[in-house]
C-alpha cells in the first residue's frame, strides 16, 4: 500500500479537493482506497460520507492493532473506505509527536492488509496530526492558490518538508499543485511564474483552474466529471491529469 498526505500550512488551498478526487479516480481504476480525514472541519468526511467505514480518525492514534484489523476484516465497501474526522482529533495536540507518529505508522501498516492506497487529508496547521501524517506517509502533495499569502505559506512548508524528511527519509514530495488559477488575473499569472522560478523542481508541470464546477462537485459529493454541464469538461480534464500524474509518480501497482 502506498500512502499520500495532502498538506500545506494554509487553509483553502484545495487539499480536500485533491484528496477526494484522487479517491474517486483511484476507485474507478479498481483500487481499494482508504481515506483518513485528520481535519476537524471534516470537509472530506462530508464529500465522502457515502463511503464512511464507521471508524473514527482519532482511533488511528489510540486503538490497538487487533481492534483496527477486526474492524476492516470482511468489511464491505465500494472501493473507498472513509475514516472520518471526529471531535477527538482536537485532543491530538496534547499527545507527544513521537508517540502519535509511531501509532499512526502502525495503524497504516494494518490498513495495508486491506487497501492499495491510503490518502490522508490534513488540517491547515502544523500540529501533531499534520506532522505525524507527514512522518508516516510515503508521498506528499501540496495544492496552492496563486495569492501572496499562499506563497508565503508555501515558503514555510518547504522548510518544514526539509526538516521532516530527515525524520522520514522515505518521504517523496510530489510537488506543489497550482490550484484555482485564474489566467484573467494578472497577479495569478505573475505569482505562478514566480513560484515556478523559485521552485523549478517542486512545482508540478500543470495547474488546475478556478473552476466553479469543482466546488459544485464537492458539495454534491461526486467527482467533477459527473457534473453534467459543459463548463465541467475543462475541470474534468485538469483533475484527471492530476490523478494520472499522482498515480504514475506513486508507482501504484494494479
């Protein structure tokens, strides 16, 4: 099983959009996908509610392996199993980081007995949950808007990645995903060029536009390619390109 964490130290960048659409796409490829929502806002849990496994995300840090294994043994799903956010995630910041990361690694190892891919959505703050997820993951993706505050957040995230990779040498950064890009706005064009110049090897070679159909899809709890309107076609192409990129970079076996 390969594990991907979607994270950045800034809210509203598109972490949940990416996590949910990767889950939908991978499901269609015939993969069994576990999605862990570590954001107390629970947006991914809302969009993927139909796929709720009934297991709570906070238990990934506190439960024993027998409980977790027993829960998913013979558990029926349609290819996606949501491990939903719950109120107890707020207590994780009281937990020692080393203990939290170790517990999450063990739980993910148990999940590998049942799933092909594990996707982790995180809160937009560098707390215990986000850090533990990065320390436990194989891959990391960071969506980012083309706004000044977002670029500042990415600068901080690059430094964090450098430090955390010393503790998790297997972690591979798949890149920054320029998201909600509006080519009609000069500042977006300028900021995208600046980002590509500053981090030429860390920015993915495509972007996702500012597409209303994506927000509509998340609200309707479906992937954007199931939105029946012409305006969704371009968004669908861009999201499928993202999924292909991540699938190939993660070298997922089918």
